[in-house]
């Protein structure tokens, strides 16, 4: 049975009486640190000396220290560094300072599940993984709302691991929306599968394939952009509010007929078979191994691919059109520096 937790299931005391170190001040880090502080919890942010985030965190009223310093100070250590950076920082700056009674927390199970971080038996190890980009975790919290999250306990040395993790989820506003209990294995495998097949990989490949098909056939690229990328947001908003049926209720009968007729031809048995293979590579660890090796080599394939993808014609067309629609708050990422 699926176990869900809401605000009324939580004893906030478990986190209110603990000191929390949030390591990293990126997408998730800034949201966790600020939400916890607003919930009345003692927080310190752990960063590298000279980190560009140091001044930004202090400007928002947070206390900042080096990672070893805040790990020593804290009862609960939430690791919100990039997953590929975590193993090295763990070995150098976290592990030597851990002591009995502390809780080590993550927002994604990758390093624990694939064994690239192996915490000592005397600490609790748990996860609160918001199912939303960090900026939404902060934004919704300030509006009095929250984002759903997954909770898991990997190691319960103190006997209080679940209570502390649940209270932490309360502190960042997730029990307002619902917290679902899972395992590190289930969270890691489904998260990777979802981002690869639908959310990131599937959807970008589908958009590019449809855009290229239209442009190759002589249609105007601007029109192809509106049709295959821009309008997707409007359709997804309908799915988000009322599921597949509400989207189909809102579009024309012709669109609905085309959906039933053509959808299964596009996402056919071949695609489903590929999805099973992709899931297999996640489950047997070969995807993780490949990504860890790519990082160890300095990301040659990844960096080249990132630049190449940013030069796709749909990106140039889209940039021009979005500049004419300031109301959608357009942003541009520099593909070389990977910054806004
Ligand atoms: P991020 O890339 O936005 O931020 C990481 C932060 O870590 C940086 O801002 C910096 O403060 C620090 N950092 C970067 N390199 C470092 C280094 N070499 N040494 C020390 N500090 C360094 O990361 P993120 O996307 O917030 O991801 C953090 C964790 O949250 C990951 O485990 C990720 O899987 C998980 N998560 C992220 C999201 C999301 O919305 N991005 C959603 C759910 C879970
Ligand atoms: Mg995810």
C-alpha cells in the first residue's frame, strides 16, 4: 500500500530541535535552506571557500561555513551538491567529520543506491526528494503551498530516521502537498527512467523529430516552432490539471481522433521495447557506470553534445520568437558558460 504523509502526520519537534547543514546553494540547496529557516529551524549552508554562492546565501540572511565546519556543527546534513561531485566531496570533507547520532540526507538516491557513497553504520541515512525543480520548491513555499516529495530511509541507526526525515519534509513545505514513502532503489530507478524516457529525453527527441520533419517538408521554421514546442506547454497545463481526459475534452474532436489513431503508431511496440531496455540498463547499473566513467574522463562526449544541441535550428528560431513575447519571461542560457 502506498503510504502518504501530510502536515497533520508530522511532529515538527524532531527537526526543530536539530541543527541542519545544507551543503550546496544551487537549485535545491537555496530552496531547502531558505524554507527551513522560514520554518524556524537552525540552518547553516556549507560551501567551498571562495564559492560564488557564499555572498548570495549571506545576502539572504543565511549563515554560511565551510563544509567540514558545518558538518561538525550539525545534527542533520543534507547533501545538495551535484550528484557527480558528491562522492569526492563526501570522502574529502564530509566523512571525516561524521559522528554517531547524525543524519545524512540526500534529495536523490543515486550515490547511495549505486554505492558511490558508503556511509558508516553509526549514522542515519535518509532521503527527502522534492518532485520539482528547486526554484519551484522555494516559490510555492513562499505562496503558502508546497511541492510533493519522496521519502526513504536507507539506514536507521538511531531508530528515529523516519521521524527526522518526515519533519525535514515538513520544514521545506513538502507535507503540505503530500510525501510518499519509497526506497532509495525505487526513487533512483524511476527518477532516471522518467527523465530519460519522458520528461527530458523523450520529450526533446519528440519535439526535434517533429520540427525537423516539418522543416524538411518545406514548412516555415517559425510555424514549426509554435506547433511542436510552444503549444506543448498549453497542452501540458491541461494534462496537469485534469489528466489525459481533460486535455482530450478541451481539444477539438479532430485532434482527439488523431490522438487515438496516430499516438500509438508514433510510440509503438519498438519504442516500448526500447523503454524496457533503458530500464534494464538503469536496474543493472550499466547506465550509472557509463555516466560515472564519462565524468572521470572530464565529460568529453557530454560537453560536445551540450554545445551541439544548443546549436540546433529550433533553438535559434525559438530564441527570436520568445524575445517578441516578453510576457512569458524568456531566459537565455549561454551554451559555453552554461549560465543564464
Ligand atoms: P546544482 O547543480 O543546482 O547545485 C549544486 C551546488 O553545489 C552549487 O550551486 C554549488 O553551491 C555547489 N557545488 C557545485 N560544485 C561543487 C564542488 N565541486 N564542491 C562543492 N560544492 C559544489 O544541484 P541541484 O540540481 O540542486 O542538485 C542537488 C541534489 O538535488 C542532487 O542530488 C539532485 O539529484 C537533487 N535534485 C535536484 C532537483 C533539481 O530540481 N535540480 C530535483 C530533485 C532532486
Ligand atoms: Mg526527477
